[in-house]
C-alpha cells in the first residue's frame, strides 16, 4: 500500500510540476565566507550544520557583517523557496539553556544566486530578504522562484542581537525545487 502511494505521489508530483525538497546529495559543497568560528567543546559551527536536518546544530559567525555561506549545487537547480530555521534552535540545552534567545538571529539577509542562462552564460541575481524574529523553534519560508541556480550565497545584513552572545546562528536551510 505504501509503495502504491509512493508511486502515485511520484506520478502526480511530476504531472503537476510539484515542489520537492532538494536532496542533500544534490549539494556539492557548503562553506563559510569570511572567518569561521573554531569548534568549542561539544559545538561545531560549520556551514554543513545548516543542512544536517538537526535543529540543535547550527552554522555560526562572530562577524555577521563580514561573513556568510556559499552553497554550490551539482547541477543547475530550479529553486522555488527556502525554508529557514533562523537562530540556534537548541531550546533547552542542559547547561546553557535557551540558545535561540542567547545567540543572535538573522534579520536582513542578501542572497546572491549564480544563474546559468539559456545561452550558457552565467549571471548573478540578487535578492534581499527580511526574517521575523523568533522566540520558538520553527521554520520561515522565503519564496525564490529562480531557475537554473548553480550557487547561492547568504550574507547577513542585520541581526536580532542575542541576549548573551553576539554570534549569529542559522540552524537549518532547506531548499525546495521544482
Ligand atoms: Ca542543523
């Protein structure tokens, strides 16, 4: 029965040009732009933490106005939207407590998408987004509707400051494609 549902959803998904989550395997690389934060005890802050499906790991930077993340795809992707878990959504750390509130969250962010045009040339499309602040864990959707994206860079423009640490965090970014 499950198999049949899977086949049907595949058929309808393709038929309707349905949006689907980009598999991790279609991301070639992620890296921090600017100065990375060294690991600290149990915590790591690599860009890979943004796509590991775990809200209690995050990418972080100590220099939000001079830093970011560059994501490169294996092939051009028709991006429909992003789903962002803003801040460090480790809500009840046994030692440090509410890390969402204590670390900074993204307010404004610039997106720069490298796009492969139909004639094979490469151009850059930029977009600025603003995220609401969060007091609870969860995701915010950002519409993109940009085809043939080879790479996308995230560069914070402004923050909601953390109550204890200035470090800016993003727990997860999920890419949706059509
Ligand atoms: Ca994560």
